[in-house]
C-alpha cells in the first residue's frame, strides 16, 4: 500500500497511515468526529486535514469513512448527494439513528480508551 522512497516514508505518508490505521479501528455502530479521529491518530488539531484526506479516498475503500462526523455528531455531507446518501444509509444499516442531520454522540460515540477507577 505504501511505497517507501529510498527506505523512508514522507511525512505525508506517515500522517495518512496513522489516520487510516486509527480509522480502521472504529467499530461498527460507533462514530467519531474529525477532530477526535485526528487526536486519536496523534495528529493534534487536524480536523480539516482529516476531512480533506478522507474525501480523497478511492470509491472502493474498505475504510469506514462513513463513521466520521463533524463536531457534535453533525453529518457534514449534504443530504441528496451520492456520498451523503451513502453515509446515511451505511450508518442506519449499523443501527445508528439520525435525527435532524445529527447522530447522538453520547449514545454512539466511540471511546476507545475507557478506564474505570
């Protein structure tokens, strides 16, 4: 998937790889915000970069891009657009309810590191 140039990866390739590896861990039925995904991937406050990068995924990507939402659980892809309709359909197939173009983050948000005590 990644082709190193002279044995080294570019900074951009490393960032994308970190993003993709983190996104691949978001489980079915859970969602994450662009900003949260950036933080979890170790990319800091890179929500817009995450959005741009995901918008460039190939159409046949197996990554669960549809589980990534804007802040507050808002679906940022427009209803009626092919990608927006696909995102809504995929989320509903995973049992995620959408109300007023939003997903309930408290109910469906992914919290990968929950510690008790």
